[in-house]
C-alpha cells in the first residue's frame, strides 16, 4: 500500500475536518477508486495529481500530491 497526502478544499475541508489527509490506498488504484473509497461523488469534483487535473481513470502511481477540488460556485 502507498500513502498519499490529500489536500482538500472548500466544503470538503469542512466535511473531513482537516485541509490535509494522509491516506493509505493500494498503488494500482485510480482517481475514481480513491474518491469512491472516501465517499466523494467522482463526477462532482476535480482531482489534481501533482498539480495537473486528471481523468477519473488515471492511476495514482507515484503521485506525491493529490488535491481534491469541489465545484466552484458564487456570483
């Protein structure tokens, strides 16, 4: 298992009670499986791996930073 540091923004930070999480997850998993294991709807957020917005089927691999970005709202 690999341990990833996940940075959370907006309502996700409030939901998890922290702006960063250390999370252990099998290294062969994808962005989608990570989100599902955190009970986050994959189609409602964007995920950046090492600063690059990634597709849901992207493998996590040797990622050093994961950021989960909720949808932007406001006016």
